[in-house]
C-alpha cells in the first residue's frame, strides 16, 4: 500500500475542481494569505471575499494596517462576525513590523509567536504562502481524515495526538506537493465531504473511505447542532458594534441604547465589548472604537 493512498486521487480531483480564490493565486502575498486565514475562521468564503478584497486594497502590507488605530480594523471587519479576529490581525501586523521588518515570517515558530496566531494558522501560512511541509488541520481536513481513515463521521471535539500523527503521516514527502495536498484536502471537505450533506458519489476517494465502506454509521455522541443567533448576546454585540462602525467618531450612549430593547442584556453585551478591547468608553460617557478619540472625530 502506498504511504498515502488518498494523495493521487485527491490531488487529481483538486486540479479540476479547485475554486479560483484570490489568496490562492501565484501573486498572492504572504500577508494576503494570513489575512484570508484569519477571516475564514468560522466564516464562509462567500462572505469573506468582498471584505478580503477591501482589506487588501486598503492595507496591502502589514505596515499599512499597523499604522492605523485598531478601531479601523474593527470598522472594516464589517459583518464577518467574531470581530476580535480584527484586533488579533491588527496586533499581528504591528508585531510583524516590529519583529520582522514588515515581512510576514516564513517559519512556523515565528508565525506561532505572533499575537493571536494559533497552530492551524501558523501551519497554513507557512504551507500556503511559503511552500513549507506541515500538517494543516482545520475543521474540513479533520473531517475528511476522520471519515476516510478512521471510519468516524466526525472528528473529536478537540484535536488529539492520534489525529495529528495520522495527518503528519499523510503529508507527502515531496516539498513541492505537500502544500498542494493540504489545500486539496481542505477543498474536498469544503465542497464534497461536508459536515451535513456529504456527496460520497462525487468523492474521489469514496472507494477507500472507511466511513462509507462501513455504511456511513452515525456519529457516536451528542447530535451536533447549529448555534442559535437571534436574540443572543452575540447578536446584541453585533448591533452595538454596527453603530460604532458606521459613525465617523465616538457616539453617545443614547445612540447605543436605541438598538437593543433589553437594557440588562444590552449593558452586559456592551461591557463584554469593552472587556474584549473592541470598544472604548470615553470620559464624557460616549463610546468609540479602540484608538479613536474625540479629537480623531473632529479631524475626520
């Protein structure tokens, strides 16, 4: 049996089915790859594309973003959700400027040391931007490998040592092929081996998939449920942030009070935004995005 029985069919499938995404093109910068990886966390490609394009036009380099107040990153994050990612990107940009002369580092350890950059993102950027050989384990990859190699419908809730060893054993030895393998498995999970409606008939490794060969047994554990959004603190936080993003500067508390009727929930959400560094309370009782003072508003 070849070391990786899935590599050839998945790579062949990817060659004809890969989406044309700007951060995958040969002219994509390492910074563009890093921005895309942060934006794509828990967010569909269709929502990321226009925001990524805007960011790369406005901030084509880490130095360009680092020169702006962190609140501008939050403002232009739009409605991607989980806006703390915007602050992490801003902090990473500043660290890249201070530690690496404005160039996104190529080494996994240097990437991992950047603010807000975890194992997956460091491996993905090193692999996709610099062609390094790493096991890149996002949700899609973990699901494909769980089904194909172990016969489980879903991977464990948390990454295990066994999963990592399996993934590392499957990374092609050829350094020219390894990065393509990583993105190909990811694409297969995103387009075919999906969480809720896998299209096994279209899968290039269906004949080798342990889960399909076992009759697609259901997940052994609690049913996976989608997250409720309407009426949650998360929705409230989003509405409060929307007011601040759309304002030219600080906004009075009364403007925030108007967007959510439940005062207790509204104050809890606002306190959470302040604690997360996404919003700054000002001495006059107004609120602003981080780094924006009353003086900023007056100067436009």
